[in-house]
């Protein structure tokens, strides 16, 4: 525990009212309250669990930095609570994945150049998830961008790179 809390507890034991410093520290039902909020001792696991319950549960839904701080500080207090909670939110992997990064715009979209000869520029694609027919359950589609001519080759979903090279 913090030295200030230990000092306050020693002073509280000497008084009958169980309060010190004009209602700043109070002991109620075995809990130490600081300004009406539950004091959380210097226990990293306990502080982490409190923060986790206010941030990572499905009910809380990963609130942002300031809403999270407001939620935790509604009922709890410890020295450095603001810094602790804000660091916790900043390090949350799920929150970081959903955050839009400030980036420069990608630039103007440029169309692909028009091919000038047949079969010089092609596209290749697999169509999978088809019902099995004659032992095949996928199709390899090779399309010429100049003539729009298509070659359709039946294949299996489990085709590896060597099999693709043979089909091509």
C-alpha cells in the first residue's frame, strides 16, 4: 500500500468515526474509500482485472480512452489511475486494429494499360466451392484482356502450385 494510505489508516484507527481529513478517507464494510471511491491497493493484477472488466467485456465494448477513464473512475481510485487506464487502452490490440491510421491518400486510381496484342496480358482466377462433378470441384479461369477470350479448366480445390503450373 502507499505510505499516505497507511498513514490515513493509522489515524482512522484512533478515531471513533472511522474517517479522516474531512471525509477524504473513510472505512466502510471493510473497504477503504477515498472521496467516496473504492481505493485499489498497489496490486498490479487487481488493477489490471478492474481495467479489463471495464474495457474488454462484451457489455463494455472497448470504449475509447476518455469514456474508459470515466467508467473506471466512477467507482475506483488509486494514485496514477489516469495514466494507467489511458496506457491500457492505448495498448489494447483490438482497439488498435479498429483505429484508422492517419495516412496520405493513396493517389489517383489509374486504369490498367490497354494491351496491344492477344495473350500478352491475362488474368487468372479460381472458382471454388462448386459441387463435385466428374471428380472436379473447382474451375481455373484464364482470361485474355485483349480479346476477352477465356479458357476454363476443371480442377480440384486442393490444387497446389505445381498442379497450377501443370494446368497453366
